[in-house]
C-alpha cells in the first residue's frame, strides 16, 4: 500500500497528464462502490491495469472508496431494483441470464446494478473534479507545502527519508 501511495504522490507532482490521474480516480470510484464478489469487478480491475493511468491512484482510490461503500448499499439496492424491474428492460435482463458466464457478473443483483449505475453516473463529474484538484495541487498547494517548516522537519526524519528513497527507486 505504501508503494501505491508513493506512486500516487509521484503522479501528482510529475509532468504526467492530470487526465491520467483523474481517470484513475474515476475508475477507482467505480470499483470501490461495486461489491467485490463478482466477475464483473475482476474483469474491470484487470482490464484497466492494461490502460495508461496512474496505478497508484487507481489502487488507492479503490481501497478508500471501498471502506465506505457499504454505507450506500441500501441506496444502491433501491437504484438497482428500479433498473432491474423497469418493464422495458425485463426481457433483456432475463435474456442475459441465459447467456453462459454472464450470470457470474451478478448483474442481476440489485446492489451490483445500482452501484454500477451510480458509479457510471459519477464517472465524468469525478473526472473533472479530480483534474481540477490535480492542477490546483501542482500550481498552488505543493509549492506552499514544500516551503513550509513542517515539510522541512518531516523530510529530516529517518522514516520519511526511507519513503523518499523508495520513491526514488520506483522512478528508476
């Protein structure tokens, strides 16, 4: 987990595109909200490891959102139930259940469907919000932190020096 945090911080402060970090955060929110006991979650997780994005942000945001996703399960259940019982979609969803291996995605679970729909609706707003936050971090917040006495004190501690050494190894 330390390596994921270091990679995330490296991405925030590097010359990489803010869009890479924003996409990673948006996908992390998508995976974080979804229940982890279905094939759809693993398919999305593995597929996006092959896409160019900040892997540290992807893993870190997925883990952070997963910690609080269970609080929204009743909300996801309501959304998923409305989608799955919508009369125009019932035939389509029942047809999908007959397709081999599609049932392993558990799309017919109301919490899975609700969390997927909610996450997809949040994808673009989270993308633009994170892109703005990365730009603000790089232009305004990071220079203030680097010049602060607290940062200079922390970088003198052996534990922080070790983390900085790990970050240097990851760059190479």
